[in-house]
């Protein structure tokens, strides 16, 4: 038996204006990070909202931190060099 859980979010579209070269540069940054400009904007909005909450929900803050460090693999044993890498 298989259970599928689907989360649905209501999204709103907004329009911003910026200099063309600023948008092009931001798209290049997003490409280098293997993401989209849209996703980077969503993350930026989440960070603003987190900073505005007085204490912030600990679970939400930990979840946001986990998203930012998603390059770590759980269960992978790191070498000494990898652990000391800066």
C-alpha cells in the first residue's frame, strides 16, 4: 500500500521593475546556484518574514536553516579533510 501526500500552496503573482542588467546578473547568480530567480526571490521573502517575527517559531527557523544547508548528506561519513574544510 502506498500513501501519497500532496501539499498545495496558494501563490500570487507580483510584478517588479528593475534595470535589465541587474536582472541578467541575478539570473546568472541563480544559474550558478542551480536554482531560479523566482526561487531565490521566494527565499528572500521568507527570510524577510522570519526576521520580522518577534521570536520566530523554532521549528520554522530550523526548517529554513536546513534548506540553506541542504548540501549535507545525512548518513555520509565525512573524511577528516572534509570535516575541517572551510
